C-alpha cells in the first residue's frame, strides 16, 4: 500500500501522567506507547510516517530512533489535534492517497484493524472514515452524532456536548482514514470556538458534511483496542491487556504459563511448545525460548536464545546470551552479554559469566566470576573460581581447554591458558600458562607448627 501515509499525534503533554517523561515514552509490556503505535502503523507498509512532536520533542524524537520513512513535524505551541495534523502538511506535499491518523497514546490498536479501516475507506470512496466504538462509559470521549438517515453528522467533544449528546454511547476513537486531496485545505477552515479553545480535528466531519463530501464510520468490535493512556492507572490497565493477550496466544500454541497474571512476555519473544513458565518470569526483547524448557520463578531473560530442554532455576538474570539444549542454569546465576552455555553444561548458584563460553558438558556450579573466558568441553570449574580479567585499564582473556579441572578458590590471572586435561590445585593464583596434562600448584606451602597453641598460652 504505497499510497498510504501515516501521521501519529504525539505532541501533547500528558498532564495526568504527572511525569517528567513525555507520555508516549512510558512503557507497557517492554515497549514505549509510541513504539506500539508505530509497530501497528508499520503493518500498513506506509510510504511515509510523520510523528507530530511538541512537548519534549527532542526526547520523543530520539526515543523513536531511525526507522525507514519516519519523519517528525514540530507542533509549537500545541493548539489542538486539528492544529497538530496541520503541522504534517509540509511533509506530505505532493502526496496523494490515504492518510491514516493515529494517536501516540493508543497502544492496543492492531494492524489488522488499521488494514480493515483503510480497505473499507477506499472501497466506499469516502473522504473521511472515523473509527468508532460503543462503550458503556463514554465520558471524556467525543460522541458520534448521527442524522436521521443514520449517517454521521458531527463529532461533539465531551466538554461541548449537550446532556442529550452525552448519553450517546458511540465514541470517536481518534483514529481516522482521510483522502489526502481535500484534507489540508478543509482543515484550515476549522476554528477554535469551543469549550477548550482548541482546533479540533473531529470538526472536519462537520466541515465535510457541509461540503457534501462523503464521511463514513467503521465500528470496532472490541472497544478495548482504542483504549487511550492518560494516567498511570490506564498505563497499567493497557499493560495488563497486552500481557493477557500475549499469554493467551502462547498458551494456545502449547506453552504452559503457570500464572499468566504475573508473567510478562514481550511482543517479540517466541516460546516453543511444552515449555513451562513459572510465576514472576520476565521474557523481554528478542528472546527465543525453545521447546520443553523450564523457566522457574523470578527469572528475567532479555534478548537471549535458549535452545530446547533448558532448565533455568529460580532468580536468574540472562542478557544477550545463548544457552544450548539440555543446559541448566541457576538458581541465582547471572549471564551477562555474549555468554554462551554449551549443550548440557551447568551453571550453578552465584555464578556470573560475561563474554564467556562454557563448552559442552562443562560445569561451573558454585560462586564464580568468569569473564572474557573461553572454556572448553567437560571442564570442571571449582567453587569460587575467579577469572581476574581486568588490570584496571584493559580486559584480558582466559582460555581453559577441554577436560581441564580447576580446583576450588582458584584465581586465573589473565591473560592465561590452562591446557587440555590439566589440573589446577585448589587455592591457586595462576599467573603462568599451565601445559596440557600438567598439575599447577600456585599457593603458599602449608607449615604446621606442632604445639604452637600450648606454647602461646604459657607466654
Ligand atoms: C481526542 C478527540 C476525541 C476522541 C479521543 C479519543 C479531539 C479534539 N478529540 O480527545 O474526540 O474521542 O481523542 O482518544 O481530537 N495532541 C497533539 N497536539 C495537540 C493536542 C493533542 O499532538 O495540540 C495529541 C496528543 O498528544 C494525543 C492526541 O493528540 O496523542 C489526542 O489528544 P488528547 O488531548 O489526548 O485528546 P482527547 O481529549 O483524548
Ligand atoms: Ca487522549
């Protein structure tokens, strides 16, 4: 749909959030409200996307980042939604086709709904199509006023409505499809003589009807989709809906989620069938979890890949890492970026890895820090082993080859290499490479002074 253009209104202050942060940058289910809206918009494959920014414009711009076809229009000062859309005009000069107008604070809207809106708008040859919904409590929304023949006649804002109009249950979602041809010229005739002294975008409906231009509506089936976020309470409500929807989809695909109300799974996360996810788990970013895994309570996994049959015990944090099939991690383990746990390997409690690979079948089961290390297969890393990878200025690598045995409480002072099958005695501070098959002992020799305690007491 190359003749589809998107404008997202995101210049408002969001006063009711009571926040130092712009409203559209508040997050729900791991994404900002604006991200949610831009994702839905992207599913229309628009030729251009213009975000109208105003309040804390720079911050919103930076957070939205670089996306193909994305541009920003500045609205300063903010004189209402009609005025906001007008600021996008220079970015659409010479464009024709359909403009879809979205609000940056309506994150539940689905791409499918937008596609239906555009399809019906185009089929019917409408100049404007308003997405509407029926709600039990229309308070605060613009009401859809219809003429005797049932056609939409006007949208009346809550603050301007008569008692009779306030009783109308059909509301304006604030989402519209417009034919670009008459749009901006007509928009310039919209005035601000209303309760809020603002240029109301919905007033276009009245203008179009007066000019005999066809205006239509599309009624949403699930009114929740157009829930706007104006307060922290509504932010939590929207996040809860996103959480439930995601959990329902995953459960339908064969994932067990023990307590969906306490489990947060981001929109880009995938989970394989027969995986069991326990309460209080957060799966974020582009995480991919395989089949038949067990993710225990209190685990947070960000931008990581877990193959099939992985067990993550309670209270682990895993970021930008890979865990191969059959491996076991935790409890209380921390996999920092670029860690790679091999097939069937084991990482136990209070073990931290950073930029470290642990080969197939290797074990680091207790109280370790392993950083910038390449650890081969079937290696045993004893309790309390530390790679001293940082000299205060630079990081240095540690290599432990296949089958090596690192005794407990060893410090590996990098750069250092422990050869294949070598042993390091417990309590060693290893500063020199250990040849394959050797035993390294690097600790003070024990001296036992017989009768020392008795002699001390006599003094
Ligand atoms: C608006 C509609 C109302 C509809 C409701 C649906 C108007 C006048 N009213 O009301 O009919 O039922 O949405 O949620 O349009 N914005 C700007 N610049 C401005 C003012 C607003 O960019 O000068 C942006 C806001 O950041 C927000 C969006 O436009 O993203 C909607 O503005 P808001 O003030 O929330 O409008 P509502 O009162 O909710
Ligand atoms: Ca709003």
